């Protein structure tokens, strides 16, 4: 459990823990620092724990997933998710209720009936990701929001950061090259990578970049060859439509790619699942079908 997650409270955490403890042998660990959830999940998997439940935001879920899959081959512990953050993209993509109490009831039912599903994941530079990753503008926005962690995370905060990073890119706009198997290299200015659809949410509104991508397909690639305002407005509008079928002259898009590489002429920001990893000049992306078992 992440006590700092956006929508978690001490009282709520106690209620959820009590409900889970009524059906399974439960040990509750409250995370205290970045990487704590990863360490706990890794140790739990090595101890043969059947189920590790992440109660927090997407960052907590990502750490738990990376902990469960830290060993090669993975031990086989299953993941459960009780949303506690602001976006909860992975949970919502799995149709897990946003309300923690409802999500707990659904998880208890899954435990009782043995219901689970295998989902594919993405792997980038040694980091597993559950719903998206990115290089360039996308990751610049994540870095900008991270600097404002004292403020409540909200759609308006992300929008302000997106506008600021577009007008004044913190690292400039280095050229990036996308290398897909069997295709000529393509120069782009920013790249968004999806493991499912939607790519993310803006409040309650899903944001579609690769609407043919899912947990059962390869990775989705959405890369823009330019970031002029007409191009940006066109694709933002398409992203917020119901079907989100992205098209455009300045767009490089693939919805089911097993592997590809992105190189940058200078270091660019790199994010996975909404958390800044650092700066990179080269990242290899790989789809891992059925890598994780989720009780939901």
C-alpha cells in the first residue's frame, strides 16, 4: 500500500485490509520510499507468495510488476490491483472499478472463483511497463509534473505542463530515429508507446493513440514527425474522439509491433507508466505476450 497515493486514506486502507484478511492470509506493507514496492514484490515472489496486491497509483503498480518479474524466469506470483491513485490507467484498462471498495469486492470474488487473466507487457531498457512509455514531449510532461509533486495531481496540471513543454521544451527537440524491423528508419520528434488502449485518461476522458492495441497484441507506436500547432491540434482532437482512429501525414503509427528501437541525437527524457526514468539516447522496446497473471 502506498500511503501517499492520491485517493488513499488511513481509514480506507484499514477497511480494505480487513476485507481482504477475511478471505486470505494477509500481510500489509506500507511503502516509504521510491522502489520500496518493487523490493517488497520481489521478495514476495521469491518467497512463493501466491498473490501480491498493489493499492496505490500507477507508479505503485509499476513497481510491483517490476518486482514480480525481476527474476528470470519469473517465479509466477499473481498481481491484484486496488486503485488508489489519480489516473489508475492499468486498472481501468482491465475494467477494475475506480472505487477502492468496489475493486476490493471484485478482487475477493476473483480469489474465490480463481478468476485471472494473462496480460502482455512492454519492456524498455530493462523496465517493464503496463500501459505506456515515451520519449520526448510525453516524457517532458511527466518530468514537469514531477517537479510539482507538492500540488494535487489533476488533468489541468498535466495540460499546463503539456503546453509549457511544447512552448519551451526543457531539452530542446532533438531528432529521434525509429527503427522498425524490415523498414527504413524514420525521423521523428516525439514518440509515444502503448501497451493497451486507451493510452491514458484526461480525467474521465480516454485518450486514444493506438486504438488497435491491447493487452493481447504487440506494442503500439505513435510518433510525430513534427510538433507544429496544426499537427498537434489535429491529433489531440482525434485522441479525444470516441473511436480515436489516428491518421495524419506527420504521423508514424503501428498498433501491433513485437519490437523496435528509438535513437536520439541527444539525450531525451524517458518515462514508463507515468514515471520519469531519466534521459536516454537509445531505447529498445519489446512486447512480452502473456507476461503477467492478474486476478481481476
